[in-house]
C-alpha cells in the first residue's frame, strides 16, 4: 500500500491533504454552524447568489439568506463570479479528494463551469482510500456504479501555459469544502 497508516482521524487527514492541495477547508460542528459559516463566507467575498440543483443545498443556502439559482445563467458578467454549491458522493481522506458522480443532480457541467465550487459533506461520508470510495458509491447505488465518477483534488490547475502554474484555467479556481459533524 502506498499510503502509510495513520493514527489520526480520517477527517483530520482529509483536512490536511485538502489544504495542501490549495483547497479551503471549514469544519462545522453542526448544521447551524454550517449555515453561519456559509453566510459569513458569502458576506466576506461579497457573493450575491449561488448555483445549486440539490434540495438539501437549497435548504442550507436559503437558511443562510443566500439567493439560490438552479440553472446556469445565459451569460455571466466578469465581475460576478459563478458560485456553485454541491454535495459529493464521499470524501477520500488519504488523497484529500472527494468523489462526485453523474447520479448527482448537479450534472457533469457543474464541476467545470463554475468559478468557485463549494462542497458540503458530512463526516459519515469520510472514507480512507479511493478503493473504499468506489465501494462506498457502489453500495449506495445497489452494486451499480454511475456512468461517471470523478475524483476532485483541489481547485483546477494547469501548467500548460508557458509551464507556469495557473489556477482556474479548466474549472473552478477556488474550492471550499465544508465538512459537517454527523
């Protein structure tokens, strides 16, 4: 096995690895704290609305007083970043990644066409390895894997342009992960 066994909780391992990958990690003790943290983030960044297609996300955003849109706008004005908020299938601790799938209501376009991606997950979704993640998803969907599984590890980055590392060229340039106890 390539990953060393750790005495630390998988949630701690995920937070450390995710942060190393330039992701912004926020731990929440409960759903009320999640709502407050979302409200604070949107106020701090001066974001006006969020794109989401999942009912559970609608609930959290609405409770935080954040306007929710459920489809991509026809055009986006450069100064108005498109903020996408989604759930994920599971959280992979030893890589600092999370898995999304085609079975989610967000669809495939969502994970590439937003400027900022905010993910909400619960500690019950944290597993150790990618293999455990595939098994987690397979079990969730009665032994049938969705047609697409994507492992996301940090914000979009590329060194295609003059061998210089650039964030956001092929997807969200900022990635926030809210992990809620429970």
